[in-house]
C-alpha cells in the first residue's frame, strides 16, 4: 500500500502559492533562467495560480509559447485574470487536464513540473505521456518539496521517468527541495 501524498492543493488555498515570501524563496527568474530561452515552447503542468507562468511567458518572448495546465478550473481562472489584456496574454495557452491525462497536443522544448509529481495518481502513465509531448532532446524540470517527498520517493519517480525514456542530465541544488532535469532520449 502506497503512503504517497496524492492530495491536490485546493483553489481556496491558492493565495499561499503566490506571494512575496514565496517569490523571495523560489524566485522564478533564478530557477528558470538556465532552462528557458526566447522562442521555446514550454509545458507547465500544475500551473496553479500562475506563480511561474507569467515569468515563463516573458522569458519565451513573442516567438515562444507557454501551455499552462491545471486540473482545477479555478486555478486557470486565476491565471486568466492575471494575464487578461496584458502583453503576454498571447504567449500563454490555458488548458484543463483530467486526473489521468495531460490532454494537450504539440511538442515542447521543456516541461516544468514544480511540486506536482507527488500528487500524481499514476506516475508511469504520466511520464509516458510526457515523453510523447517532448521534442527530441526536450527536457523536464522536476522539483519536489522536502516534507511531502522523501529522497527515496524522489529517486523512485526518477526511475519511473527513466523507464519512460528520460535521462537525468542535471541535479540543480535547490536545498531543501529535491530537483532534477531530465532529457528525452533520442
């Protein structure tokens, strides 16, 4: 029997996901700068209220795209409110996924998974779908929280991702979080 926490953060608590303290501790520009360049197509799974989404859209520029995906319509509505009428609105596509499928089409240079892998009910199916959405050589950035995810569980997720066709190419130092960058095998 699994003891994994697959609880999804409810929309009513989304204020805790987008605030100044978090921006100081988890600065999107610092985390994303090594991995996102202008013109890239980025898939953000579990975008929540858009804490990383807006920064990503600025980073990919007018020639890039961010597809922000969430399970909860309320989270996507919050992102839409933030971008409505802004210069970056055209760079962001919002998509509601289901519990068992991301459900987008396209091919992406980078998939960004911040604090969501531990919430997935079926990591095997998820990573298989993820690989099918990546361009050849595409990457996946994964970061998991220190108290919800043990080192053993994080490594298990990386093994599952490897079985699906992803290879670890970087281990960013994000103490106390656990982070890895994976690349689609050619």
